[in-house]
C-alpha cells in the first residue's frame, strides 16, 4: 500500500521487506519457507501486485524485495566473500565459491542499486542502535522525542568525525 501511494504522487520506491508484509504474494513466501528446500544461489522469481514488482532472490539467504521503478532483467557483477562455514546456507554457497575466498558473481541490478543507495540510512540506524535512549513512555509522542534526540546525537557525532577526523571520540 505504501508503494502504491508513493507511485500515485510520482515517487518510485524500492526496498527489502519481511515475510509478513501486507500485499506480498504468498506464492513467493512459500518458495522461501523452511518446508521447502534451499533455493539455488542466484534464483530469482517475482510477481506484480498493483504496479509493484515483488521479488525473491537467493543470495547467501533469501532476499524479499519490492520495487516500483527498477528493471529486473539486468545484472551486474560484484565481488562476494565466501560465507563462513557456520553460515546457515554455507554448504550451498561454498559449492559456488569452490576454493576461492572471493569471487565475482552476477547479481540483479536492482539489488546492486539498492545496496549502493541505502548506506546512509543503514549507517545512521546502526549508530543509533548502539546507544539508544528509547524508553517506555506513557504518552504516544514520547517515542518521537526519543528518536529526535537519538538522531541529533548521531548527527553531532558524525559532524565531529567529519570536522576532526583524527579525534578519538
């Protein structure tokens, strides 16, 4: 529903999603379910739901993805590191890598674009998660205040690291 509304006002959207996302096709979720065998590396399947392309792609783990603007038929090569032997899908992925610790593998262009452009948000979320001040609150607007405070602290930290790169804060 969010992607539909964004598309109506001319904004394209793309991102990963969870198994329980509203409107995500059940047929794609079944393909990634635990009852099914592990999908082969590079497996790509999709379905269109009201102008939103819903996809499942098998990397080290299954990636559920939704987009309203990406081309799904183009690929690009990226260097991948072989996962550790303790990884859940290590046996499947290690067959692809053989004895190599790194290998250039084709990935869908929409995944590559997403990975390239999501970094700032993920870094901010990661930094905010280290020292989150979020508390239970009796009022429903308190979480917004906590989020704003967390974000302000992270922004101040990033500014400090930018202005004084050798400072050990």
